[in-house]
C-alpha cells in the first residue's frame, strides 16, 4: 500500500487530508511538526510527503532537505523496460531522450483521469513520464493533459527545466 505522510500543524487540514487519503486506499501517516515529520518518515518510509512549509518548529524547506538527504540511492539507472513497467495504461512510445537535466527514459502513454468529484466525468489523458537518474538518485516528472491537446511545447519547456542540485 502506498504510504503518504501529511505534515501540517493545523488539526482540521491535517485530519481532512489524512481522511481523504485513507478513503482513496492510501496509508496515511501524519505529523504536527518538522521534528515529528522526520521521526515518522524514518519509521514509515513514506512514498509521498505532503509538507506544510510554515511549521512551528522547523522551516518546511529545511524539513524537505533533510528528508531528501535520507532517500536511499536508486540501485541502477532506469532502462526502457523498467520505465515501461512503472506505468499503467496504454503505452504509446518508450525511448531515451536528452534534456538539459541529462538523459532520461521517456514513456508516453494514455490512461483515464480520476473522476471529476462533482460530475463523475472521466477524461482520457496523454501522459509523458521522464525517468532521470543521477548519482544514485532518481527523479520522475510526470506530465498529463487531455488526449488531443497541444502539449508539445509546454511539456518540452517543463522537461527541459529539470535540473539536478546538490542538497
């Protein structure tokens, strides 16, 4: 089960986020402060962290830096086969591309969007997923939009804006 850590000092916001995540089938852990977030992250190894930047004890940006420094290194660079295996949907293309942030495996696929919470309408999305690998770390920017929309230029701008930084 995917674990999401919600770090928020406001009780109402924290509770509502955790309940909504649990209702969608996620394991939701929560923390009230930056210090508690680091402790909970160490115990539960969350897949995703929703982090309030204005925490009472530590700056959210500092918490983010500390969490990122604890990420275990990726065992090996991605391959086209491993990137293809990470997606669910109708795979259209898989290939290696060069971007300003380095080489990446790019997977283009189609999948249904989440239902609109009001209308229940589902839209077919075209999705581009880039798997970058550098110095034992992996980054996976994922871009999506309705099938048929002209996303080529904006998606290229976003994928080219990715850069590796040192913590």
